[in-house]
C-alpha cells in the first residue's frame, strides 16, 4: 500500500514537468532538432546575403533605384516560381531537396564573392539565389509533421517561428559588422560555409515513413493540373484558406513596416534612421520570439482560430497607436508617474514605441504559429509542399501592390494617417472574424 501511494505523486509530478517543458521535449526529438538548427543557420545566411547585397549595391552605385533592383530580384522569383517549386518539391524527396538547395546556394555565394563588383551579374546571381530558395521553402516546414508526434506539432511550429523571426533580427544586426570584419569577398565565402554546415545537419536527419493518407497521386497529374488542384483546395477549404490568408497578412505587415519604417523614425519619432532597428526592429523581434515561446509551451491546446483572431486585433490596435505615442507620453498621468520614477526610468515616446513594437511582434506570432500548424494538420504530405509554394507565390504577388501603394500614400497623406488606416483595416478584419467566428 505504501509503495502504491508513493508511486502516484512521482508519476503526477513527472507529467506536470513534461507539460510545462514542451519546448524542451520537442527539442529532444533529434530529427526535429537537426532540422531546426539547419533552418536557423540557413535562414540567417539567406537574410544576411540579402542585407549584404543591398549594402554592397548601394555602396557601389549610390543609387536607391539600384537597391530597388536588388529587392525585386528577391521578390519576383516567388511570384514566378513559388507554386511550380511547390509542385516539384512534393514529387521529390524533401530531405534531399533541402540538402541540394543549400549546396546550390553555397555555390552561388562563391560566385558572388568572385563577381560581386559587376552589378548586372550581381542581379542575375541574386535572382538565381532567390529561385533556389523557392524550392527550399516548401520543402522545409512541410517536413515537420513527419518528424514530431501530432501532439507536439504546435510547439514545433512555435520553435520554427522563433527561428524565422529571430534569424531576421540576427541577420539585420550582423550584416554590416560582418562585411567590415571579413570584407566583401570573404563575407560571402563565410556565408557559403554556413550553408554547407546547414547541409551537414540536414544529411543527419532520419525520417520515418510519410504520415497521412495521400489525397492525390501527384505523378498522375500534369503541372498545370496540380496547380489547379492546389488553388482549388486553398479556395474551397475554409480552414486552409483562412490560415493562408493570415500567413500572407502577417508577412505583408512586416514588409509594409519595413517600407515606411525609416520615415516613421525620422518624421514621427524624430530619431536617426540608423537607430530605428534598435527602437523598433529589436523589440518587435523579441515580441515575436516571446510569443512563439509562450504559446508554444503553454497554449498548445487553445483554439487556433481564436489565437489568430486575437493576433489580428492586437496588431490593429498597436498600428493605430504607433503615430500617437507622443500624445500618450504627454498625458498628465505619465508626468505624474515620471515624478515618482528615477530619472533613468522616465517614460517617453521611445519607451512607448518599444512597448508597442513588442506587442506588435507578439501579435504577429499569434497569427503565424497557429496558422502554420493548421496548414500542416489539414494537408497530406503529398500536398503540403504545393500549399506552401502557392502561399509563397501569393505573398510575393500580394505584397507588391500594398508596398508600392503604402509608400506613395505615406508621401501624400503622412505616415501617421497610413498607419491608422492600416490599423483600422485590421480591426475590420478582426470584426469580421468575430462575427462569423473564424
């Protein structure tokens, strides 16, 4: 009897610890850990390549138009090749695709190192680099359901979200120092080595047989038929279409803020443009990472739809408040609070913006993690790559118009009004989701 009573609490405590450390539990799954490390390395290398190219091209040409050409070389391949890449990835071995695409990107970076001073060649290589990346994207995230149990899928996606957003911040922060320390030529060689290391981790992954019942036999259809099938699936399946929409919305919001960020820093915050990453990008990234960490560890059983809807609401509210940080800072209650705080803790507009940026990042993670999980739960292994390829193409296509339009509207009406309109639009989307219970 005594032994029986003693064994019960130990079992309960063990389960309780397990439930409170889901992230650690997922990272203990070796195949997933290897994929996650490979993802972080390749994402950092990819983003650093993009940032470094922008810096190098501007340094050579001193032309914003030339930099726009670099940005187009990143985005246009997603529109042209995103869905096609997804179709082929679903026909190929995803692990092999990840391995080969990293090797190819390493080779292209070696060419960058040797031919970087020729702008036209740089454009061409950047375009090729982005095309190869289109095959990497739909092979990476769709592998997760084959590496982790279904009960850990949400947490695994949270970790991937941390890797995606964290890599952007790391790349943004390190690009300039990396160029200074290594020099242009050696910097590209170093990033090529990072891609090779990522390939080594991918080669070590052991994948069990595919899970889920195949809905369509990919090789029985032509490319055009498969494209029709996947867009029909996205359009007609409510959970998938809503998840794709939220993932597109999440990424467009980040791109829009990147476009108007310098103007926001200069005209509203009254700070130097170079200080914007520290004031906004850093807390937003930390908010994304913190959100992924918290919801992945503690809210894996919560409603995916409600979490995403809350994310839309928080993003809308923060965007509406961004232009009015100075008014909040000037309120009487803030002055009263400052009177009791040490000088080093005095609240000003920058502190308010940092807090709002953190909340915005947290809101973005609420949209990103649940939506990714739903896509993986609702699609079979032979369709998942095509869904992510189509989504990547839609992101590229959907982002062109608002990014161009937002820049023009900000110049005409002011950044504050544009942020307010975008925030109101998000609140309208939130209201529709609440009314129709999406």
